C-alpha cells in the first residue's frame, strides 16, 4: 500500500511549495490556500517519492515541494497509471486528469540540473470528494474500468 510522504502548498504560482504536513482538499476546487486551486483540471499535482529519490541520487538538491508538487507519495508510479485513475486517501477522492506538463525552463531545478522530472513524472488530478490528507496516510489506486468491458 502507498504512503503519503508530504503535503505541500504555495501562495503563488511558479514557486516551490512548502510541506505543511496536512491540508484540506475541497471538492471541485483543490487544496485550501494553494495557488493552483480553482475550477480547472490541474487542481492537485502528485509526484512519486521514488522518482524524487532517484533524481536526488543524480545530484539534485531538492526538498518536498521543490517541483511544485502538492503530494509526494511512496509506492505508486503515477506515470504508469492511465488518465481517469481514481486515487483514494481516507475520505478524499482524486481523479487523474493529466500526465506530465511543459516545464518552465527558468525553474531553479532546470537551471541547476539541466532537466526536471515534473514534466515527465508528475501527474495532475481534480478533487472528486473532499476531506483531509496528511503525511503518513495511505493511498489506494483504483484503475478506471475500460469501456470495452462495459460495452462488449
């Protein structure tokens, strides 16, 4: 089972996020007090802890939230999951809407390392059901049911 390592927010877009340990997730909005919350498809960003560790081993000096991610989760390779995957953590339900994004080439990580993992490893989700998530909580993956299985 997967475990939440960090819960991060930022006050302004385009800045690194800070680990606050616990946050309120609001349905159809995102995380309370996070700059990326709103009525759109990228309300919450997620990144695999394992991918961050591998990047650190290549010399990157990064902390939780450095990539602009809201949730750092150990035990899930998010990039391998299809859009539409449901992620549950306590009462909170997140639905994956996008894999990867275009990187800001001016970001500090890109300037130092010449690359960034968020464009290829990060995923985004909307909040389908709200509640609280905190570091240490477990997260479960529920793959979407194929249309072919529903309508043979």
